[in-house]
C-alpha cells in the first residue's frame, strides 16, 4: 500500500510539473519532422503550452485544437529591435493565426538609453494589438542594473503585460530562484511570473516554482519529464499520455 501511495504521489508531481512547463521549440532550421515530434511530446506529457515560432502557429493551433494545450509564440525574439508598429502588427497577426499567448522581446536599448516613454509604448502597442491574449515580457534581467530592473518591471506592468519573464533564454542567463523572487516581490497578485533560461532538470523546475514562478519555459521539457518518470519508476508510464 505504501508503494502504491508513493507511486501516486510521484505521478501527481509529474502532472504538476508538466502542467507548468511551456515546451519550447525555437530554431532557424525547424523542419516539419522536428515540429511533429514537438507536438507529439506536448500531447504525450500534456505540457501547459507548445511554444513555437510564428510561422508554425497556424499548424500548431490546428494540431492542438481541443487538447487543452495552449499555443504560444513570440514577437521580435531575440533582439527586440523591430519597429514598435511592426511588433504590434505581428502580434495582431499571431492572434489571427491562433496564438493564445505571446512572449514579447522589448527594445532593451530604449531602457538602457533612458528612453522610458519609447520602452513603454513599444510594449503597450503589443498589449493593445493582442487584445485579450496574454503578453509575457522578456525582461532580460542579466543585462540590467538594479534600478533598470525595477523600472523595467514597473513600466511593463503599467503597459498591461500579463506575465513578467526574467529573460528570453539561456543565451542571456540561467533562471534563478533569486530572480523569480525579485519579480514576485515587485509584481501585484494579478501579474504572473514565467521563468526561462537554462532550465534543464526537474529540480530546477521545482525550485523555480517554489520561488514563485507560475510557468517555466524550456526546450528540455521532454528530457525533464523522462527524469521525473524515471524517479517515479512506473512501468510503461513514460509512453503514456495519461497520468
């Protein structure tokens, strides 16, 4: 009985982690085979969302219809240097294509230059164009000093974002519990937090969620679930889409 109880507890942990992971596939050589494998992994593990490039949003929305898995994409990653008007138009187009969430790269150079009005309007334009679709702002915290971090958070919240995201990914910096606690401490309760950057293990996911993250973005989602399932030592569990 104890073994069964422990197994059920581990299965519940696997469901909890998968439900917080936005499984990410971003590549300049993304083929249909890679995309199909990504969708299959999202379905198998029931991740929170499939995060895919804009060109694949329509196909992904069709593939995941009625699955409960969200379709997420991005605007102006990785540089954030598209015109603000262009960002807004792209956001509106992604919504038309079927995106349910948009991760936005703001123009960090505006903030570093003290051009706070331009930084704010860059974000606000996308929020307005996305209408009711959640916008998650990639703050790139490792590139900012303490005061710039606080201003980035305040301006993003004022612009209407739904999520604060510590960074765009591992090329900028590894997500840390300290960064997540920093964001959670500044954000009002209605603003959620997404952790991103160098997240490769189940323990990292657990630590970030415990620190206050609502979601975790990682390209290692399937690898993390393999790790969790090995922990659970449940025969046949890995190949099942049901927990």
